[in-house]
C-alpha cells in the first residue's frame, strides 16, 4: 500500500518509463527533447495518489497524463522500491556519486534506486541513474534499453541532474565536474572557508585587539551565513530553537528551567527530525539541517543544567565536575547565540561547555590556574600563548588521509553486502565476520574526516587549548571528538565508546547519566537514540548496546584478573579482547548503518542472534561482583573495624584518600 499525503508533490527520480513498441518513436523523441533541455525531472512529477493509480495493478496498464507535457505513456508493471541495504553500491559507484536518493513510497525507507518489474515474466532489473550528465546519447540510451528490456518494450530513463539541495546552488558546476552531490560540496567548501576565516579571526580579532562584543558579533554572523549557504531557510530552525529555550531560561523559574529547556530543545529537534523524514521528503539526500540542530540541542541543554547548577543549587550538592562547569551568571542573548551558532561549530560541532567558550572569547583560556598541594587555587598567572599551527597541520593531514581512505575503500566493502542472500549463502561464516569488520572499518573514516576538520577549525581560531603535556608541548584536544588509534585498537566496549564521539559522550554523562536516579545506563542509551533521530535502526543499535555494555562489564570484572599475572598473559588477553570488541562493535552498529528494521533483523537472523544470546547468558551466569572484588571490599571494612578499636587511624587514611581523588578529578 502506497502512503498518501495529498498536500505533497514528489519529484520521482529516476523515472523508468516502459513504452509500447508502437509508441516508441513519437514518445522517445519528446523524452529526449526534455533530456536535452536540462529538465529531465519534468518527464515525471506525480503525487503518491497518482503513482498509486498508475501502478496499483500488478501488470496493469494505465495512461497517465504528465503535468508538464502532452504525451501519454503506458506505464506497465508494478513499481517497487528497496531500502539502501539492497543497493548494489559497488556497481553504482558508492553513495558519494549519487546526487539524490528518491522517496520510497512503499515502505517509507531510504531508497537509492527504483525497481521496475516486467509483468509478463516477473523480471526485476535495476538501473543506476546519472548525476554528472544532463543528456544521453543515442548509443547510451540503446545500451540501457538492451540491458533493461526483456521484450518489445523500450526503456526510457529520465534523470535529474540537479542535486536535491536545500542550500545554495552556486557551486553546482563544481559538483558536476567532480561528480559529487551538491550538498556535500557545499559542506566541504563552507568548512574550508571556516578554516581560513578561523585563521583571520585569531590573528585580526584576537582578544588583545578586539572586545568580546565584536568577537561575539562576528562569530555569530559568520555562523548564520554558513548555515544559510548550506541549508537555506531551514537554518531558521536554529534561531527558533535557540529563541524558545532562551525565553525559558529568562522567564521560567530556576528550579525547573533546566528540565523545561531539556524537554523543549529535544522535543523541537525530534519534531524537525520526524517532519523531515515522514512528512516532507524521506529520501532527501541533501545535507540534513537537523545535524547542526543536534549539536545546538547539546549546547542548549548543557547550558541549562550548568545555569541551574550555578544559580539554584548549593555548592555541597555539586560534584567536582559540576562545580567546575557551573555558570554563575545568566548569558546575554548575543552570548547565547554566539555559543550556539558560531561559525567554528555551526556545521559539524563539536559541542563544548559554555565556560570554555567564554574563556576563548574573552582571552582567558591561556591563563591556567595553579593548584596548590591541597587543591586550592592560587589565582592566575601569565603564560605565553601557544600556537596551534602544528596541531592544525597535523589534523588537516589526518583529514586528507581519512577522506582518501573513505572514498576508495568504502566502494569496495559496502555494508549492505552483508545481508545479500547470495553472499550469505556462498561465503563461510568466518569470512562474513571478516567482511563485516572491513566494511565497518571503511565506514568510520567519514566521521574521522568530519570531526577532525571541525576540530582543526576550532584550533585555528584559537579554541581548544587544554594545557600542556609532560614534555611541555601544548595540548589542543579540549573539544576533540575522537582518538583514532584508541578507537581502532580498543580492547573493550567501554574503551571504544570513551574515544568515539567524545563530546557527545560527555554530554550524555553530564546531562543524563550523572543525574538520572533510576537505571542511568538504559536512560543514557535511550536519550542517545532519541537524539540521533527517528530511524528504528538507531533504537536497535542502542538497545543492543545496553546488553553489550552490561555483558562486557561483567565479563571484564570476572575474567581480566586471571590474565594479569604476566606480560605474556596480558598480551594474549589484549589480542582476544581487541578481536572480541571489534566484532561486538560491528555487530551492534549494523542497524545504525542500515536504518530500517527489516534489513537489520535480517542481519541478526543470519547470525542467529548469537551475540545477543551470549550477552544474555553472560549477564545471567556471571556474578556482577566477582569474588576478588568482594574480597577487596571486605578487607577495608575489617581494617576500618580494627581502626575503630585502635584510635581510628586507618579510617582517617581512607578519608584522606577520597579527598585526594576529588582534587584530582577537579
């Protein structure tokens, strides 16, 4: 059943017209004229109801009068669509060469191509569309016809060359030359522009040369410009979300302000994600405006909780990290917009704390506080401002390598092949596991490129300084979002998550995990799924992640002590846990990539849900606190009892230890 929304008009692309042999000449000529005119999309522009009328009968023939031309075409067969896991990306050249993914009218899922079914022999054939050419030669059309036709009918394939992009079309010629979607070209060009602007911002609008007001204004205006260029008027959602939550901060009481901001910010984000996916255009491959909104949501909710901590809670109620991040003064509207929408992080983030951002704007980020031995602050002292040049160059090199790896390797190992029936039937299970690892390994460089480039932009502007290493070299990882080597060589589920999307993990910890009174682990995974979007694959991933986390924690506590006796045993343990972690991560995130429920469950069925079952058995069979941990907990209790009989000496020592740990955490 086709979903019908009468208020919408879908631009079906690519369109496949099966023409009767007798009508071939007159209709082909008109179709070619449309192709030559550069408006191939006008060959077919129908609403879901019209398409349903045309294709409701399998094998039926119905004349459909096209809105923009006078010809009638006999549409034969039943239009079928498939979600991206069925897309043969190795033949189509990978997602990077696709300018638009059409709307799936049957299952509402992302589609990379359309299927045309011949009613007479039930033959299915797929045909990739072009994104770089607006015309077809007669030879190309005949070739397509020979590949697709199984009888006397002729296939006419109409393609739309203009990428579905909500932002500026200024760079369309570049998009066609390099054969990449316009939205991706806009994003990369805007990020490179932001990089150059960041250098100018640090040199010519340095805190010693410009007042914080000027720096706020310039950072905000440049951010809005980049947002408009990439997302068009959809960027107004950034202002609406920020305006609604700022009104709550100003006019609502401090006692419940943080909760209201959390509900409104996350609710507005979810509303935009739902309408973008299920109402406007599920198949829109244009750069998604809800991506920046995800980062803005993090900033809004973080700031709301930090203001609540600073103005509504007592010092003794705060943890050391909450005390450090607490905001003691309500920000002005300009400061608030600058924090949310500055040009350095408007497109790809990452999120950061409000205090860190204000220290960067005001020029106090390079004045580290000196801590006495007892943990008290001894004021600020002047220090030479370090240069981010070497770190920026290093991160740009990482970006170049990541982009090259992604563009080359991702085409060789598409994730969708993991659920291909022929692949699963003919490939040994061990090779399937290896292929899954390689396909996920090929997917990650895309995120490495985006997040590392964003980090380099912030560093180039002077934001991200995080003190000095032991050898005296400056650290520029204050807002870094990943550690690539720690990810690729992670030996535990926790180690992988701690080094992947770091700022989002910190946000989840500070906003949810540390504050949720009931089952914080499950609540954190649920919030993460809601924040990512409305695709069911996200929820399958994070539900699986809950079990993975519990099982990994239990297994590590029970098994690891047996491998710490020697270096050899420890090395064996590291190799085994590395392999297990990589397989577990790949198994967990497959639904995150496939998005749809059907293909995700198909993948899990092909593995017989083996890792799900193993996690369940581990949690049920192994004790949460193994014997060696219980022994360690019992020993201090015995020492404490003895200390109470002999002057409480040991008890005082334990209290001292806890104080030192708090100071270290601070």
